[in-house]
């Protein structure tokens, strides 16, 4: 969610699993390359613009090296519920996001 990471392909690349897939709040399905290409231009990338505000982050260990993370975000007045699966491979690359999904929260 950090603008410095969102605008740096090198830094974002370090956080995405080689098999990364996302289903965005729009319903669009993204693969790793599409996200890395589009991320700098997506909301939350400008240091002086709207930023993602996370809330209620919780994690559950599903298996060794596999964690399910859930939380909500707000950006520019829009809320979304988010879920991601983070995987740690034995290759020394550390924790990387394997899957991500966002669901818009309807106006209340």
C-alpha cells in the first residue's frame, strides 16, 4: 500500500509471487505482469494523493509457509474488503503475495 513500493516495479516485484493472481474490486482478473505494469498508475501511487488506509488486519496460518490475510481499506472515500494469501517458498525470496481479492463495500 506504500506509494514508494507501488511506483517501483523492482520493489513491487519482490512482493509478488511468481504465480500471483488478483481479482480486483472491479471484478477484473489480473496476472503478475499486468499488475506490475499498471500499479504505478493505479490509485494510491502518488505520495501527494489519496492513500490506502488499512483497518482490522488479521492473519491466519493455513499451513507452514502459507498465511491468509484479511482487512478493509479506504481510499478517497471508497471502502473495500480484501483478502490475500501470502506464500513463503524455500528459495529464500521471503513472503510474497500469491493471491489477492478485493470486494467493494456498498455505500452505507
